[in-house]
C-alpha cells in the first residue's frame, strides 16, 4: 500500500499535468489542510452539508487578499493593462529625467531611464503574475458565498476567469477548481454509518458540470478521497471504525462508478492503487445499489400504478442494479406488505379478548391481500409490462417470515377462517373458489392441506344444511331424494363420496342408539328405514353397519356362551344366544360368520396344544377334547343361532357326511374308511353328530389338516399306549367308536372325502410298502412271494390296484439298479436293450443319460471292430440313438470321432497281423478300415514300407471280397491299377515271396 502513496497518479495522462497539479496542491496545503482533520470533524461537516448546506460550511470562509491582490481585483483587465503601460512609461520618463538631471549627459539619462523602466516593468509583471491567484481567490469566495453549492453557475465561473484573463488550464485556477470539487464530493458522500440517499450522483455531476472540470482531474479527486479514507482506516485501530471506513470506501466506489459511467473502468484504477479485486468492486456496487433500491421501494405501497413501475425501472437502471436482484428485492417488498396484513389478521385471531367482529376483520385483511394480488396479476399482463420493473407477479409468502412450520399453522388458521366465511351464505360461489385458490398459492399451502381444511369445513356446513332439510321436512317433501342431495353437494362443491360417508356415519350413530338395550324394536327398524330412504343409503352399506355394530354385540354374547364351556352351556346361555340372534336382526350368514370367527379361535387353541403334546396319545386326547367341544357346545350354538333344535343340526350334519360318502367311489375300498362310517347302533351309543359348518378349512393349510387327521388315525390303528415302570409300555386297543370320532374330526378340519381317502390310502400304502420291500429284497417275484404279499395287502386293507403299483415300483427300482450295474460293467448290449424296451421297461428312468451315451459309444466301437466292413448309416445314426433316447446330432459327432481314430489304428493293426502271418486277422482289420471309411470317407493312407501295403492288398484280394470293397481298399492303400493287375496275376506267389523275405529279414 505504501507504493500507492508513493505513486498517487492513477491515470495514463500527460505527466506534466498531474505533476503540476500535485505541485499546486502542495503549495495550497494551508488551504486544504482541513481535509486531513479528524474523522469526527469531517463527518460533522458532511452532516451539515448533506442537504445542501451553505457554502462556507463546505468550502471554508472567504479568502483575504494581500499585497497587490486587492489592486488587481479592483481594476478591470483593460485598466490593469493601461496602468501597467503608464507605470512603465512613467518610470522610463522619470529615469530619463533623473539621469539627465544628475548625470548631465544623455547617456546618463538613458541609463536612468533603463533602471527605472526595469523597475516599472517589474511592478507591471508582479501585477500580471498575481492575476491567477486573485482569480482563484475570487472563485473560492464566489463558491463559498453561495447558499447552496447547487446554485453555482458555469457562466459565473467563466466570467471570473475572463475577468482576470485566465483560463481553466491555468495552474492556480485549475488547482482551485479541483480543490472545490474535492471538498464538495467529500461533503456529499455520507459517513460510513449512513446510507446513500440516491441524489449524490446527480449533485456531483451537476456541480462538476458547473465547475467545468475535466473527467480525468475529477477522477483524480475521487482517488484522492479514496486515499484519505484509506489513510484514516490505517490510522484507526478500532474495529468498528475500520468497518465504517470500509463502508465509506464502498460508497465512494459506487458513487464514482455512477458519476463516470462506462469511463470509470479506466478513469478509476481502484485495483492498481488500492489493490482491490473486481469482485470487491462488484460487491460494493451491488450492495449500495441494493440499499438505494430498497430505500426507493419503501415509497411503494399497495396502490401501484403503471407510471410508478416505469419510474422504478428507470431508477433500477440508473442504480446499475441487475434484473435478478431487482426482481428479488421487489418480491421481498411485496411479500412484506402482505405479511403486514397477515400479521394483523393473526393478531386478531390470537387475541384473548376477541371482538365480535374478529372474523370480519380477518376476512377484510385477507381481501386486501387478494385485491393486491389481483392488481399485481393485472399489471403483469399490462401491455407495457416490458417497461415495468422486474418482479411484478403473484405474491407468495414462501421464503419470508411465515415460511416456517410454526408460522404455517397460523396461515392454516387464516385459510380456515376464510373458507368458513366463504360458506356463510350456505353455499360456495365460483368467485370464492378462485379466491381460495389464490389464497392457497399466496400462503404456499399444499394441496392436501387445503383440501383437508376445505373438506372439514364443507362437511360441517353439509351436516348443518342436511339437518335443516331433514328436520324442516324439505328433504322428505322432495320428489327425488337423490337429486336433492346431489344439488346440495353441487351448491357446496362437496364430494358426493364424502357425503355418502356422512350418511353412513349418521346411520351408524342412529343404529348404536337403537341397539343400546341389546335388541332392535319395530319402531327402531322403522326409524332406521326412514333414515336409509331419506339419505339414499345402499343396502350393502346398511348390512355392513349392522354387521359391525350389531355384530360386535352378538360377538360378545357368542364369546360368553363359548366361555361357559362344555358344562356351562345351560338354558340361560341358550336363551341369551337366541335373543341376540333374533333381536339384533342379523342375517343368518352374518351371525354364523361372527360365531365361526370365535369358534375357530377355540379350535386353533386345541390344535396348538395337540401339536405341543409329547406323544401321539396326548395329542389324540387334545383332539378328542376339541371333538367333544364341537359336539356339546358348538353344535348347540349353531342350533340356537339358526333357531333350530340341536337334533336337527346333528341330523343335517349326519346326512351331509352320508351324502359325501356315497359320492366317493373309493370309500368302500379301504378298511379304515369303512370303519369311520358310523352304524346305527354305534350312533345311538355315542349320541348326536357334531356340526360341520364351522371348520378350519380356511385357517390351516391342507398339509397341516391332513397331518392332524393322520395323527388321530394312527391313534385309532395302534391304540392308546401307556408307559409303565421299567420302561415297558402297554397298548390298549380301542373299539371302532374311535373311528366315528375320527369322522367328526374330519368335519372340524374341513377335509373333503377325496382328501380323506388319500390320507387312508397313503397310510395303508406306506404300511404295505414297508413289508413288501422286505419280501422283495432281491427284486425276484415268485409265486410264494405273491401269496405272501396278498396276505399283507388284506391285513393293511389296501385295494389290490394300489398294491400292484407298489409291487411294480419296488421291482422296477430293483431292476433299474441291476440294469445300470450291467451297463456300467459292459454286460448289456443294444440287442438286450431293445428286448427290454419291447417288454415295456422304462429304460430312460433306469439308465442315466451319460451311461446311455457310453453304451452308444461302445456299440459303435464294436461295429468298427467287427471285421465285416459293413456300416449301416440308418442303424447307427437313427435307430440306435432312438432306442437309447440320446441326441442324434451328438451321436453323429461321436461316430465321426471314433471313425477317424479307428481308421489309422486299423491299418497299423493290419500290418502287425501281416507281419505275424495272421492273414485272417489282417483281412478283418482291413474290413474295419473300410467300415471306418464308410462312416467318414478318408484320403489315401501312407506307409513307410509300400511293399507291405501291396501284401495287404494281395491278402485281401485272396479273401474274395466284394468288388466295391476291393476297389475302395485299393484307393485307400494307394495301389495303382498296374500294381493291382500284377498282384492279381501273381496270386499266391506274391504272398509266399513276402513270407520268405520276412523270414530272411528276421
């Protein structure tokens, strides 16, 4: 920063101009010394001159003239020139006379004239030299003598300069101009703790124009003020004073930028002199522009006009405020205006001493908000809206004082009050709907929140209107009750579905009053019917209400009856159940549904205890308790609900069981199933049949129900097991009465006859399979074993067809194991496979796919090593894969791979056998070679000893093969036609010679 003070010149202008200006300022330190006085004095002067003050307060007192200056001031320029000429001429004449008088010679006279003439010229020069100083003093006194600096006229200043014959470029005069401008700008700028008023730029520009000072010199004064503020900031150690000087410097930057406009970027080198950044300059301009714009917005009220918005737009541009900031500030100002109305309305609502007109006062405030919002919307759509300030549009309280959860509750209260007032006439007008929509947007309330408030208020109004129409007879007199209610909903803009819910609620309330004594009288039924007809309540809704309200009362009665237990279900309990079932006027289906829910919970408790039992006997005992509960309590309960006798219910249940038994053809096929069908004697001995309408079909999965049934069935089969000391057990067989209880258990569990048959059959089949597997351990079925199996089948009571399936399954499994073992050990060929398939043996399930593929590979390998030279493509590629049920394409690839590998091996084997003099084996190997060639046609083969190939061909020729085989072998061995003819002519001799040579070589 020190370099800034060493080089204060911020401009690239002629150096002599600023050096002379600095020289003049240094000469006039005495005049401008008060610029460096303490800040408090400067602030006091600024305060006294802020609106324009008298000149002496800004520019100091009048300046006194000394020496020749009064004389120069009193003489006009022509007089001063004439007087100077007279003085010089008089001095020359006087000098001449004196020289002539005292010297006595002409030369002496001329010398005297020269001396006195020089003195006169010096006096004339002195007068001429003090004219700029006098002009500057006269300028200072003129400006200081003005009551208002804004009254300074440019013509007066030019007249002063002309009076003394000086120009504004004169050093002293120009220095005075700069000094006056410096003082004025310092006085116009408010102190750091005060805000700009907005007229500072106009005052400075006007004063600068009146002085006629150039922009570079004026900019230098602004920079000088900046140096003074910066120097005071360095001299101040107080933090608050430092912040104050910073704000003063920001205001200087902002005002200077507006004064010089676009030229400020090169006339005001803030960055170079004070080391500030562009961002800091931008912040200074932005913050001060915002403050000035906010001060202008304070004059804007709710009575906006187009002219105001246009003027505000001009002010925004003059302040150099961006459209975005201007828009935000204007919206904030509009929001604060609305917040004033909202606060006033909230104070009225929350007032402890709320006046009678509180609601009207709140609505009045909200109407003002809506009117203001409509005005803003209309101005936004104005034809000249492009010339308006930015930010005109609908109001929103979001982002302001009321944009908090706590304040939002206050807005909801106001919205509710306005909604209630909108319904004051008993209906909701379209205009009110639009107003409510605007108010919701202004408050920033959510759609669900406003809909909830609207629904709550409108529901209350609807109830009130409905009550008046009901009691006044208007609804009853209407020709169409539905049309009347529909028109009422339309007037209130109320959802018909919500109206139906209110109707249902009214009906429920009336029903609760009617059943308070535990039953519905005829008068209650008529009253409920009247309400239903008047309010157009559907039958389904009425039934649901009765099921809910009357059902809860009936459920309590049912639970008390069930809780009485097997011994407590007496005549009094029966009477209460019948009274509730008939008096509450529940449908039989609804009453049975309620009773079913309660009974099934008791059944589930029994089943839980049965599952938790330690053994089968304990589990069966719990199930027997459940059966007894169903017979003695639930059956009685069902009879009382239906209004029938228990015997009738038992007979119906027995008939239903008999009907299901007769419909199932397999019932008589199983011995245990025949036992659960009760005889007349057994039925008379055990008593009545339990009810089956209430069961656990929908409460437990089928598997759980069948497991419970199977548990009791096993108990029936094995009997009761009793543990005695020393680890022994005693089994007590039961009679067939247990099977009748088993049948009742079936009804409680909700099992169908088909499911029962499946349980009995599976259990018998399981017992038969266990013994059959022991008998058929080796898989062989003999006549003695068949008789033994028939005896077992009769013992377990399994039908013959199921016994045969078990026997077949066992034998098939044993056979599958044997077949798979034979395939693995290579003891099974394709011929045997075909025989097994003809015998309807399912080989696909007995032999895995990998073993079948290995069997195919082995079969093909046998074909290639059979020595016949034959290869049947249909047999290998189609029939065998079909018999083995393997992929044909994959089988073809296996054949090709084997053929390629066996082709060369067959030639090597043939040569080896030739060397061993095994001609028959060699011929067989050559046939294998031809078989491989048929599968995969090959090129001629090569061998190290061609003579051996010729011997092979001769041996094969001797075996009298088919011509096509011999020709193909000739091609494969590479035997030429001439060689083949020679071999055919030589016959056995070739073979004998080959044998002798072999012996010799050995």
